[in-house]
C-alpha cells in the first residue's frame, strides 16, 4: 500500500466535527442511509458528538492524507415505536 493510500483510524475530536458534518450532510441530501430530511448544523453535530462521548461510547474518524474521509460512532440502543 502506498503512503498516500493509508487510512488512519483514530478517536474523533471537536475539530473534526465540521468535516463530519460535511460528510453527513451529503448523505442526508443524496443518500438513503439516514432518516433525516434536513442536514444538521455543525452546532447540532457538536452536541451529538459531546453526548456520545459523555456516555463513553466510541466516536472514530478515518483520515486519508491528513483529511477526515469518514467516521463511525456508537449510540445507545432505542426501541422503535
């Protein structure tokens, strides 16, 4: 694997949230994997990040060449009504 192709997985930090919001907004606008209709703001995404971290759940980002290219996080299970 070439160095420019390497993916680094690390814990997410507050400074990643703008990039995460950009990625998620694209998915909300054009994808089918979310039940949201309107992309959340950076402030909303920061609140979500802080909530997840306050529960000691993982929030990971993937970096390629120093830029956030993806993310993953866990949330508590909730039943559907």
